[in-house]
């Protein structure tokens, strides 16, 4: 019975809400966690019988398991949406998660790379070896567009317009947007297509349209992108960790530092809310120091 509710909810998310497969998977995992808790802890045996007491016990369980506040907030949000779906379809009368309020935790400032660090990363991709050519094109594309890693792995050849220097990205919530890219990115991609991707595709007789491929000509996965960036860091002079999303943060921060309009950055990043983009106004100290020296009389 419980699996039937989950299956119906998944269809609702995918078809009516048009959520991505990764988002649907995250909701499903949260529901699975809650279902396991109900079965193993002597609470209500059915989703339909859950009350506010069960909800509070579940939250205590999450805290006892040392879940981070952000994770608990996400899980509760998933369950609130699930019970809102059950309520809307007449399966229950009241949503037991409707009145759960979690204290908002301060949003951590996103980590980004300074321009000197980016130069060190690009220096680590210089060379004529196919792997270096691929890595440079990948790095130029991630940094030059601010795309998400899912948008990168889903990028197709047809979505790139070299003449217009623009890419069509398929973002979160099935929202498409065009983003421009510069001459550095264009040159790297052209060399990559000619010297790496085309020969690999022919060698292994691959016929897909995804832009970035591994050494067998298969599409890169998110884990593959992360691995490549890790190897780039290891070849560079930097002693740091890297995640694809940090290049997205770097893209936005460098735009803001150089005077880009907040609304334009929002559009380029594909943020549905301006409040999400506003965090980049607080990221770097360089802009603050420059304005401080310029405008404060005793600087």
C-alpha cells in the first residue's frame, strides 16, 4: 500500500510538476527513509495514520542520527509535499507536516576560486595530449557558462551555436535557457571536437550526441566530471579540493566583481528567485575592499 502511494507521488512529480529524475529520486529516498522509520520504530504502520506526535518522534530520530540541519529541512520539505499531495487527492484530511517549523540556519557563503587560482587550473590543462584537450574544454565550459554539472553532462552538440557563441541549457525543473560563452571556450571546444571527440567516437563506433565523453567515447557522468576536476587540481600548483558547483560559484562571483547586474547573473545561472542570486553580493572581500579604499575618508 505504501509503495503504491510513493509510486503515485513519483508520477505526480514527474508528469504534473515536471521535476527532473534527480529531484524525483531525492523525494523518493526521503519517503523511503520515513517509511523505514515507521516500520522499525513501532509508530503508525501506514502513511495515512501518521499524526503530529509521529512527526515529532521522527524529527527527534533524525537529530539523534546526527543529520545536518539542512538535510532535516530537505526531508521535512519532501514529506510536507507528499502529505500535501495525499490531502489534495482525498487520502487524508489533514497534513501532519503542515505546521512543522524549522529554525532557518544561516546560508553558508559559497566557496569560489580567485582569478589566480583559475589561471593555475587552466595552466594544468595545457598540452597536446587528448586528455588535456578534453579537460581544458570541460574546464572552459563549466567556468565560462556557470552551468550546473547536470547541465554539463546533458549538453548535446546540437545545443551549441558556435556562430552565436551561445548554448541552450536544460536546467532544473525542465527550464531551458540560453547562455553565452566566450572566445576561449569556443576555441577549446573546437579543438576538442576535432582532435578528441570525433576520433574517439569513430574509434569506438559511438553515435550519441553528448558533448563530453570519457576515454571510451561514452558520455561523461557527474562523477566523471568531479574526477576530472580532481585530477586537474592534482596537476596544478593548488592544494585544495574542488567540486563542479564551485566553478558555478566562481563564474557568478567574478561577474559580480566586475560590475555585472544582479538580474543578469540570475538569468545566466537560471535561478528562479533573485534571493538565491543575492548571496553572491556577499561572497568576495575584493569588491568591499576596493569600495572601502575609494569612498571611506580615512581608508
